[in-house]
C-alpha cells in the first residue's frame, strides 16, 4: 500500500511532499486543539453561566428596588414644600365639616414642580390625608380610575408605615405605594401623604432602561404565575404563563412581597434567552480560534523555514559530496554512479529525519507544559466556582429567612387589623385560627382549636375550632389544667410539641388517625389566657422557625384578648358614667378627636336646645351660630394639641334659633390609659345674668382706666402715661445705644383766645390741635398734653437732628393753617423747644428742664419757631 502511494507521488519533488505533510499535520493539530478548547470552555461556562445569570438577576432586582425607593425622596420633597404648610393653615383645612375631597388632574400647589420630579418615576396618584385619615385632596395622573381602597387606608397603616414603600395589589391592580407623615414640633402627626404608581410595563421600562434588547425583566403573579408587567411587552405580553417560558429562557426568580391581604404571590423574574451562541462564550471561542490559527501558521511557517534550510544544506552537501566523489573516483563532473547518488540521498534523508525528530520532541515538550498550565487554571476556576456557589447558597438561605420574617409580620398585622373591626372576640379568634391554618409554609393539617381559660383559672374552654370530630368536640369542650397536651401546655406555660400519639395524649378514641400537635400557650405577662391547639402530620420533624412563629402569633392573640376584655369593662363603665353625668345640673360633655359629641348629659342637651340622642356624632356647628362654633372648635383644638386645661373660659353660645347664653367653661384633655389625648371633656355653667352685670362693671372700669392715663379733653396721653413711656424709652435707648428727642410745644398767645372767645372755643381749638399733632408723628412716637396749651413729644429712635427738624417743620406748617370752629375762623402759631438723649441728658428731669429752656428761647426769638438746647442758650 505504502509503495503504491510512493509510486503514485514519485513525480512530486521531495520538498513539496514534506510541505504537504507538514500542512496536514498542522491543520490536524489545530482541529484537535480547537476541539479540546471548546470542551474546556463549555465545561467552565456550564457553572459560570448559572452564576452570571444569578448575579445579573440580583442586579435587576436591586435596580427595581432602588428605583422604587425614589418614591421616599418624593415624599420628603413634598413634605418640605412651603405651599403644603400654607394649604394646611387655611381655614378649609381646619374646618371639621369639610368631607368632600378635592380632585385635580394638574399638580396642586403643594406638590413638587415638574423640575424637581424630572429624575423620578411618573406619579399616578398623590393623596393628602388629615391626621384622622380622611382624604382632603387627591391628585390623579392616570387614565385608570383611582382605586377606592387607597382613600380608606387603615389607621394601623399610618401608625406603622411612616416613610416606607410597599408593593400592594389594590382593586386588582399592582401598585407601588409610599407613605409619609408631617409632624408638628411636638412630634404629633398633622397630615399624611400617600403616593402611588402602577407597576406596569412602562414602570419596568423606566426602572431598567439600560438593559440590552434581549434582556427581559417581568413580574408574575398568582399560584400559577402569569405575567402582569414586563419591560418588553412585545415579547412577554400580559397574561403570559411563566411555565411556557422556561423552554426558551433562563429564569432567575426573586420573591416580591405583596402587603395587600390576602397576600398574592408575586415573583420578580429576570429572563435570559437560551442561545448556544452566547455573545460572551462566542467572543472567547473566537479569540481562542484566532490564537490557535496564529500558532498553527507560525508552526507551519517555522517548518517551512526549517525544511528550506535543511534542503539548502543537503543540496550544498550533495554538491560537495559529488565533487569529492568525482575527485576521489577520478570521474568527470556530472558523471557519478547511480549507487553513489542513492547513498548520498539516503544519508541526506536520515540526517533530515534526525532533525525533524528533534523538533518534534521540543514541540511535544511545549505541548505538555501548555496542557499542565490549562489543568492548573481549570482547577483554580473550579475552586472559585465552588466558593461562588457557597455564597449563592448563603444568600438564598438569608432571603428565605427574610421572607418568613416578612410573612410573620404580615400575619400579625392582619390579626391586629381584624381586632380593630367591630366584631366579637369569638369571631376574631375564629378568623385568626383560619388565617393560621391557611399559611402555606407551616406544616399544619387544616384543623385545630383555640381554648380560653375560665375566670377561676382552672379549666380550658374550647372557644373556636375547625374540622374537629364530634368526639373531640364533646371530650375537649372543658379541659382541666394539666390534662392532655393542651392542659400540660397551659399548666407549664410552655409550647408542647408531639409528632405522634403518645402517653401524654390522654384523650383518644378508636377511629383516631395518626397525627401530632403544636400546643401553644397564650400568655399575657405572667397570666395564661388560653391555648392554641394545631394538628401536624404524623412523624413531622420539629422546626424551630415554626415554633418561633407560633409563639409570636400567640403573643399577638394575648394582646387582642386583653383588649377585648378591656372593651367589655369600658362598656360597663360607660353605662355608670352616663347615669352619673345625667344627674348633674351643669353641662357635661365628651368630644372625640374630630370634635364630635360622644357623651352628653341632659343639661348640655337642654342648653343646646335638643335631646342627648340627637347630639351624639355631631359638632357645635350643628347647634350654634358659625362664629361661636368656630371659637369653640379652636379652643378644643388648643386643648388637644397642647394638653392644657382651659379654666373659667367665658363663652357666648348663640343657638340656631337666635337664643344667646353665656357659659363659664372648663375644657380639659380626654386621655386614654396610655396617657394619649383622644379628645376633650367639658363642664359649663350658665352665667348669662352674671355676665350682664359684669359687662356693665367692666365698661365702667374701662372708662376709669382710660381717664387715669389720658387727657379727658383731647384723649391724648396725660402727664402720668407720658412719664412712663419716656422711662421705657430711656431704658431701651441705653441698651440699644439709640437716640431720641424730647420736644416741648406751646401755642403762642393762647390766653388771648380764651379771654376773647371764651373757654369753650379754646377747648374746641385744643381738640383740633391735638388731631393735627397726631398726624405729624409716627406710630412709634408719642404726643401728650401736659396741661393748658402745652404739649410734649417723644420722638424715638432718631439718627440725627435732621430727623427732628423735619418733624418740627411739619408741625409748625400744619398749625399755621387756619382753624374753622363753627362760624369762627382763626389762626395760631407755636413755639417748640428740643432736647436730645443722651447728648443733653440721660434722665427725665434733665431732659425736661433743657427742653423747657429751649422752648423759652424759641419764644424769646420771636415765637413761631423751634430751638435745640445748647450750652450758649443755657
């Protein structure tokens, strides 16, 4: 066979044969190395791809959460708006009768401007609640109707969810909701703000706008999950089942908690196409292919150079051998025997094969070193991949723990919410038992019971149950402490766990199926209130997380039971209190936080012109004129806000029919057991007759007080009041390093007017002069009558003499205008003397004395002028 092939290629030169063989060997090596590299890459990327998908899925979830948290920044911006405070200070905000909420499709004044919201998601709804949880203003920015449930949030949500964000299914729509509270200086709530936005395709596209076109994120809902939102609705449409996508996509799921009861399973899923031509893998394979191609070309080129060198060397040796042979045998050039030529060629071929084998050994050695490095690198990658898998497992465990903690808090919140409903304790316990038995992650059978301890503390009475057999309903209706598992749990105050029917399970019957129990005592403080009895499957393994959860639920139920007992006691006390207050002749009433009457006695109803039953649930605005009702409302708000009692407050109450009464009122805060203010209490007494007498006395007292400090003729301050004001001005000016001027004014020749026209005309003139003088000074200045025709001025806070000169010039010019007194027209002039504090003196006596000296000089200078005091004048 080989000989046949050799004869077939005998016409091909030896050098060309070697080149062909070298090329075939190089290409075969390239193929084998490339195939081996692909196997290594696929092996490496099998685990690395899963890690990459998990990491990218985590990043997608974190991007969604960071985008959602921007709602809290919007709440902070909203609460800091000045326009929000101005809106809440308006009379409409304080009006308790306002119940119609205001809708707006444009941004209200108190909402941040568009420039402040440009980096945040679109807000579909913004609702402003008052501190009682009533909606006052609603801003809508959505084609979908506002969910009515958003307008009626539970009070517990306001108390426990301040400045937080939630996902919730409201009226069948998935929303992102943010809550914020505005507090006063005392830390009490004034208003609540709720922001909401639909979590839909548009929302997800904003939150993940930097993703590539083949990178999809979506939210799936339900036990059989279907798509409700996607950043690429053209690929993942609304209602697409998650199950049909696993064939074409890698899925990375994360739980998205839904607060709305009952909880709806929500999944945040990142989807990556299953494509063997993954860009990252292909880029690595492509680079490896290029590297192998370059190596192969270099090897082939090296072989060609080596063969060329060997061939040239052989030809050179052949020529020398032939020449030597011809010389040795004595033959002519070009004539060598055939045997000698074959011998030369054989030696030349053997030498060439030795060199080829030498190079082959070097190549095999280099290949071995390369394979060793690949193996070492592979082991390093496997070790790193193992560490990453461990980290992923730890993260999954932590996420599962957080999920269960969330579910625990959700169940507790549901129990507390149910306790606020107007239902009996038995109905509440039945709903709580059904809720516990419906929790999917608890390994419970769908039956159980709740026992309550009787008042004597010796017997457990079955209060509610689910799916228990008639035999157990009869035998377990009343259990003494210590009997069976429930009695043991109550007596020893500990959780009793049993995963099979043993000797402690005292109550048995023939057809009883194998099962186990969690018996959880309900303890409040140190007192046992009852036991929760839950059925588990036979041979169920003990789980510490289940026990901790049931202990938390039992503690919550204990608080609910105590609250129910207190409510019953409160109802009994209410009856006694109503009987007592109805027997008191004074008006007594209780108002809630919204100033609605909760309790009134007969006297209060009589003063309001109605009967007690018609006052309950209504406010003063229903019985009094608006002005009086508004004043009463403001007093109630003051008492609630400051916790201060108003004593002996005199109020006028004008009924709707026009009847007017005066009351002496005590108003004090109404507090609960914890000391929190829940309303106001009031006691009032009719003092209408006393008020009439008091008003007359008060009017007389005011007239006497006015006359004590004012001139009866001109109503200007008299000497006593002016002296007090100048003392205050001296003290103030010393502290603030200020100046003021004291001016004495005297009417020129006033005595002649009295002598010629009479004192009545003189008095009329003084009144008119007083009116004009008051128009010449500032509100901060004072003009007083010293007596006769003398007036004195106090010009506070002056900077220089120029300030005083402008006032005195204005006074002189004003008084120069003729006066018309009846049918008599007359003109007068005036003289003014001025002293300056502190230059001319720092006490009253010195300043008065020097101003009087300056006045004397003004008269001496011809009257109708003003003079400042100076040493030369003195």
